[in-house]
C-alpha cells in the first residue's frame, strides 16, 4: 500500500513539474495601432521551438518552459524586428508552478531609412529574470530605458533620412519635368531656327537662279548681237550643227521632263507616307528627308540649267566660229574639230548626267529604305509598347480579379480571419499601387529617355546629312562657277583667236578675190542671201527656245513654290498633331495616376473604417471581459470574506473550547492549539500563492508597466528595502508581548515580539512609502492573514 501511494505521489509530482511554466501575455502595436499576424518566435537556448501569430487586436500569449534561456522575437514584413530575453530559472520548490506574468507591450517601427541596419534596434528591448522578493519575473528597467532612448534616437535619424530621400525623389521628378519642358522649348527653338535657315537658303538659291537666268539672258542677247553681225557668214554647216544641237536639246529636255515627273511622283509618295505616319518623330524625319531631297533636286535643276546654258553658249560659239570661216577646207577642219568637241562634251555631259542620276537614284533608294525601315521600326515600337500596355492592363485586371475573388472567399470565414484578410488586401493593394506607380514612372522615364536618345540620334544624323549636303552643294556651286569662268575664258580666247584668224584669212581671201572677183562676188552674194535666210530662221529658233526656257523655268518655280508651301503646311499640321497627341498622352497618364491615387485613398478610407469598427468592437469586448473579470474578482473577494469569517468563527469556537479544556489540562490545550495551527496553516497555504500573486500584481502596477506602453507608462525600477529584515536580540525583550513602531527614511516597521517560556517569536509588518507592505515571522515571509491570526492567538493564550 505504501509503495502504491509513493508511486502515485511521484507521478503527481512529475506531472506537476511538467506543468511548470511562465505564461507571458504580449501586445504588439505600430503607430499606436494593434498589428495582427506578427510572427512571435520563441527560442530556447538559441533553438527555435515555436512560432505563433498575433490576433487582430495585436495580442498573443507566449508559454515559456522554466529553467531556460529564452528569447521572444517579434517580426513582420515592413517593420523592424524586436526581441526580449527571458531567463526562466526559478527555485526548485517552484518548478511546478505556472507563473502568470505581467502583460507587456512592444512597439514596432516602420522599416525606413535603413533603420533595420542600426545597431540600436538589434538589442534586446527588455531582459526578464526571476525576482525572489516578488516571487515573479521582473525586468531591468534601467537597461530598457537606455535601449528605448537609443532606439528612439535611431528612429528619429531614420525618419530624417527617409524625409531627405523623399525630398530628393520629388526634387528629381521636378528636375526631370523642368528638363523635359526645357527640351521641348529648345526643340521648338531649334525647329524655328532650322526653318529660318531653310528659308534663307531657299532665298539664296532663288536669287542665284534668277541671277543665272539674268546672266543667260544677257549672254543670249550678246550672242544674238554677235550673230546679227556675223549671220552673213553662216553656211549650211551651221544649219546642220543647229539641227543636231536642237535634237540634243530636245533629248535633254525630255530627260529632264521625265526626271521632274519622277521627282513629282516621289514627292507625292512622300506626302502620302507623311500622312500615314503614326508618330511625330517619323513624320518629322519624312519632312526633313522631303526637304533635303527637294533641295537636292533644286540644286540638280540649277546644275542642269547651268549645263544647258553652257551647252547653248558652246553651240553659239561654235556657230560663230563656223560663220567666220569662208574656206570650205577650213570649214571642214573646223567642223571636224567642233564635232569632236561636241561629241566629247556630249559624252562628258551624258556621263555626268548618268552619274548624277545614279547618285540620285541610290540616294532616293537609300532614303526610301531608311523611311521604310523607320516606319517599320516605329510600327514595331508602337506594337511592342501597345502589347506591353495591354499586358500590363491584362495583368493588373487579372490580379485585381484574383484579389477580389480571394477577398470574396475570405469574407465567408470568421470575423478574425476576415479582418486579417482585409488588412492584408489593403496592404497588398497599397504595395501594388506603389509598384504600379513606380512601374509607370519608370516606363514614362524610359520612354522619355529613349525618345530623347532617338531624337538626338536622328537630329545628329540629319544635321550631319544637312551639313554634308550643304557642303556638297556649295562645292558644286563653286566648281560650277570655276568651270563657267574657265569655259568663259576659253570661249573668249577662242573667239579672239578665231577673230584674228578670220581677219587674217579675210585679208588673204581679199587678196585672192582680186583675181576671181566676178565669180566670187556672185557666189558670195548668193551665199550671203542663203546665210541671211538661215540666220533669220536660227534667230527665230533661239528666241523661241529662250522664251520656252523662261516659261519652263517660271512654271518650275511656281510648281516648286506650291510643293514647298504644301510641304510647310504638312509639317505644320504634323507638328500640331504631335502636340495634340502628346497632350492627350499626358492627360491619359495624369488621369491614370489620379485614378490610382483616388482608388488607393478610397481603399484606405474603407480599411480605416473597418479598423475603426473592429477597434470599437474590441473595446466593447474588452469592456465585457473587464466587467466579467471585475464581477469574478468581486465574487471571489466575497467568497474569501465568507470563508475567512467562517474560519474565524470556527477558530473562535475552537479557541473557546480550548480555553475551557485549558483549566483541566494545559498540555491538551497546547496540543489543541498546535492542531488548530496546523489546520489553519494547511488552509492558508492554499490561499498563499494566489494571495501572493495578487499582492505582487498590485506591487507591479505601482512600479509601472513594461517597456513599450508609452511615456506615461514607463517602467520604474522596483524600490528595494533600504535594509533587509531587521533582526532582534532575545535578551532585549521580556516575557509576554512587546509592541513597537520604528520609523525609517523610506519605511515604517510595526514589530510584535511574543516571548513565552524562553521562546521568542518576532512578527514584523514593514510598510514602504511607495505603497509596498511585507509581513515576516522571524526572517520568513508570511501572509497578512497568518500574521494577524498568530498574533491574535498569542495574545489570547497569554491572557489566560
């Protein structure tokens, strides 16, 4: 029987030891609001043993095994982690107890400005150890206060850094916007300057063309005068040359007409392509290509006009040279020389024309390919950007639909899970809004940078081409002027030599005509008449050619002016379309940003309303719990008072019975008192721990709350007794009861010394000025009821 009883006792003891633990209620807040789903990680001797999560009101209860070095870590995404240290070592006789520790609050900071990397936030915010005086766990208030000061300072620095970063980001956005406006203004100024420069070049080219026409008319007039003086000397060879030259001129005119028709077709195609372009950059490039080609075509026309004038001058010079020759033999030699010169000039002109046509064709093909490639690239970029936007919209829509479906599914769960899901959805929505906003800003910035880089590249290429074209035109003009001057000098020398030679030949011929006067007079008279007829016909043909050339030049100028006017109108329309499209795109982006911000604000207001309702519900629930707790405490106090009164009544009755028995048997009285003491002690032992916990709770509330509750609830270091439990000397006290009061700086000691039959019992009640009360028998801690009851029994026993 004893063995079975012993085993049962051992089992009960083991079970009691396993139940021993510390239950720590915690509350987690951020910005003075409770935070749910905070991971509370419990470590024992450096090893993770459990992870729990806070409720919607931010609360949780952590259970720690005794006699361990524990750490409680609080973590959540977007917040800076914090932890506390618990040393749960307790005396051996208390290993079977459950310690309901005082609740403490932890305030988590937002992770901004590299706050999580600070040394201060990587320290334990509190360190808890067992305090034998309180028979409970207590913390080092000085250490917690210092850590809190360091972390507050680190948070202040982090907030300052975050504000600086936000300001820098806003300043950067403002600079980007200002730079963009400045670049737009600079581009407009550049376009205006380029237009002014083009107008100036066109005016110079028009002036050069008019000057060339004037010079050609003057040369034609001079040649007409020379022809009039020398027309009598022209013969049938001149007619042949004139006919051949006329045919060549008709061929060149036809080629020029075909070239102009081709140019017109190309210009029409360019205008059609220009209207079909979707983006302002492509239209601008097409415009510049059209202007460059028109300028090149104009230079080519001027060159052809110069060549035409040159050919006409050469033909007239040849006609004059042929007219000066009277001799058939000399005429044949001159004819052969002129035929060779004409053939060489024609071959050279044809070669130059073929080379120029090939160059024009290659440039036109290259420009067409470049325009086609630019069009394809622009369409490809537009398609890619359209696909990116469509994918972004589809992903955002799908994600929003998924979030909505998830939210609808979560609303069917319990209120706690529902609140958790809504809070998470709100944070996710804000995160997505921030991410989408950053993505849009990055997309706009990247598009702007890419557009600016493409435009800079195109501007550089256009500028290089324009400079090269201008240099080529200037060089061609200089070369043409040099060739014209050289050819003019050659013609003047040739005319002078021919005149001198003709005069010499004439003198020689005059000498010869003396012998053949009559025959030669008739022949010359007939030749003169024939020459006059041919000269009249040629003069009419030249006048008609000059009139036709002038009409053609005027028609070409009117046509060119019309084309330039249409091109300028198209460029102005393209510029307006580009500005309208840019304004529309800007408004769309601004509307999208405003809608996103409004949606985020509406979502935040909705979540704030939900949180307010939850907070109100939580307050109601806490009030109900508090009322229930108050009622339970009041009932418990009432039951304790009844039990105490009953115990006192029973003790009084028992004392009366013992008093009656004491008259006959002192020993029986003493035994009865001892038995009553044991019964009372057994009963009070059951109440001792609960009463001790209540007393310690009251003391802790006077000491203050644990770190994290705010400035007004800062924990205070518990005031320790100025000295230990005072001891007495037995010899200083006489038989009986001695009561005395000792007043010290921070406490008052109420002492009752009971001395009977040489045995001394020292009862002391120590009351501290901060409110703490402690009861001792000799040097052992006792409860207030034991203190009062034993003194009462002692006084009653001594009175007898």
